[in-house]
C-alpha cells in the first residue's frame, strides 16, 4: 500500500496549484489524473484574469505559456435577424501588467504540471480515482485502479462532475439548474490575420462575448478569445433551461448556428478547427457550493462549485487556482499542528472567506437567479434590435420623429417591465 503526505485527485488548475504550493514547501504530494496527461481533459474558454492570483504564485507568470494579453473587449447582443455590438479598449488594458490573458489549457496545464514536478510533486496520469478510503469515519486515502493509496489528507480537485464530495457527505446530488454545458472549438489562423481582424498589435488580443438569440433565449451565451495562432470559440447554455425547453434544440446544433451567424462567420473565416470539446460548468453560485472540508478531506476548484458566470465575465480558473493554493496552505498549517480533522481543516473556509474567492461568491450570490430571467436573453435583444432597425431605416416616404419611434417600442407596460427587471439586475 503506497503512502503519501497528501493525495490530490485531478490535475486541473486547482490540483496543480495545490501540488505546486505543497511541493514548494517540501510536502510529499501525488496528483492522480485520469487523462493521458494534464490538460488532456480540460476544457475552458481560456480567459484568465491574472490580478487576483498574481501574488499567490510569484514568478510563475513571467514564464507561463500565456497566449495574448486582452486589450480589446467586445460584446454583441443578438436578435434573430439583427444585432448590436460595442467595443471597449482603454489605456489600462495596454499599459503595465496585463489584466487578463488567453491561455490554452492543453498547453498551460502540461507546463504547470512540469513546474510542480520540478518542485518534487509526483503526477500520475491515466489514473482514475473511483472511491475514497475511510478509517473510523475519516478520509485517509483513495482507491485508484483497484489499489488503495493512503495519505494524511486528500484534496478533491476532480472538476465539476466530482463524486468525492458526494461520497464524503459534503454535497447532495447536483440539480440540472446549477449546471451549464459548454462547447468549444480551437480554430487555427495565422497570427497576422488574427491581429488584423481584431485590430490588435503583436502579443495583444481581444475578447468578445455574444448573447441573445444564439441560445434561443435560454440562459447562456457565446465567447471568442484570440490566442497566438488560434481562436477559442464557444457557446455555453444552461442545462436546466435546455431540459425545460426541448424545442430550443441541442447544444451542438446551437453551436453550429452560432458559427454560421453573419457576426461570427467572418471572424473565423479561413480558420481550421484543430480542437473540439464539450464540458459541464458549475453555475449555481454561492447557494450550490459543496461543503469545503471534512475529516481528512478538502474540496477545491470546480469540484466545490467555484465558477461564476456574470454574463459579461465567465470566471472559474482563478477560483480554481486560488482555492487550490489555500487548500495547500491549510494542509501545511495542519501538518504543523499534526492534526487533519475537520476542525483543523476548517481554516480552509476561513482563508477563502478572507480572500476574493468567497467574497466574490457572496457579492454575486443572486446572480444565477437574476440571470435566469428569460427576458434578458430573448425579449430585450429583439426589442433593442427592432428599435435600432427603425432608427437606422430611411423609408421611401417621410421618416417618423425619433420620439415617435422610441414610444412605439418603449410603451408604458414595456417601461414598467424594464424597471422591474432593472431592479433585479441591480442586485448583481
Ligand atoms: C466552455 C467553457 C468555457 C469556460 N470559460 C472560462 C473562461 O474563459 N475563464 C475562466 O476563468 N473559466 C472558464 N471556464 C471555467 C473553468 O474552465 C473551470 O472553472 C476551471 O477549469 C476549473 O478548474 P479545475 O481544476 O477545478 O477543474 P478541471 O480543469 O476540470 O480539472 C479537473 C481534473 O480532474 C480530472 N479528474 C476528474 N475526475 C477524476 C477522477 N475520478 N480521477 C482522476 N482524475 C479525475 C479531470 O480529468 C481534470 O483534469 C469555462 C468552462 C467551460 C466548460
């Protein structure tokens, strides 16, 4: 029977952040990953906000395989037959350290696992963990490939469909409304074509989000991020909404229709699809987080439910990195105390409460409920599209005054509904 100080299940960003931090302090740690290599199974839009995690991993970011620094933001609200786009760029995005970068997980996770190995962590790929091992009610190891591996602590970083918190009694089975499905393609294009098409310089990149008719009014949206020599294009749709609205179509069909939209097709034209993946995303927010610790067990990253979709930002990677880091720091302190029971490991939750992680989840606790409003993804894109159509149209005869056009679309009942919806959105 193999024995380690710490066993980490899953070599995604949470698991690797924990392993990197623990190994840096000389802790004997093994990471068990079911994929052929770290990064093989990990799907993400790939926009990483660096500010929240820069100081947790000093020196790491200077060498990291980051793709492009995002200096241009864009968003398109899509109606069935028309759309409204805006772009933003600002000096703060171009000067100094980048606020956010695009990354490709197949590259980044492989590189990060190499850094953890250099510090002494052991990464075992092609190793599926199927159960926890318990002694006197305390978690003391895992079952992988029919063998038992033992440790003082197990850190569950096995992603959104993690069963370990459930097996440990830290979470009830998930509800479909708390999850979304994401489909993503990586589309290869010449670096110069990308810079020209998205009007950015060398090493600079753009991020663009899409919402509205592309999800047939269901909660979700599309994203496009520029990498060095490729684009990451994807679509995310609420699984709960899809289950309710069978007529909305399946996610791959929505993705194909998204790619064919006149706002999207010219951006990806001439590109070659080199990667296609689909993955579930936790979107239940604060209410749907799992328990974070038990006797001998900590839970980090998507496994705990740490992903937040605010509509204009989709974030999970910094929460995975930070929760992995704080889990590791908790274990280091517990080793000094020589105890790994839930009372000692509860310091993990405290660290997360004091960090941006649980502060963000508390601040945005109402977001999943507010964004579940179908008006936001169906009615308003059509309303704005129709209003802009009438403002821009020059008819054969005389044109209506602007006020008449506005009143035609913004009736009193419409304004009242907007006010009620705005009151809810203001809670985000
Ligand atoms: C389409 C899409 C777009 C997204 N866009 C963004 C974005 O732009 N920005 C952002 O910040 N976040 C984004 N997210 C969310 C983000 O990708 C995740 O929150 C983040 O990857 C979570 O990292 P993690 O380490 O917790 O989990 P993962 O990266 O999923 O890693 C879990 C690992 O555990 C392994 N594993 C699972 N079960 C077992 C087992 N039983 N035994 C052994 N190994 C196991 C898996 O193979 C995997 O390698 C997106 C997600 C999706 C799906």
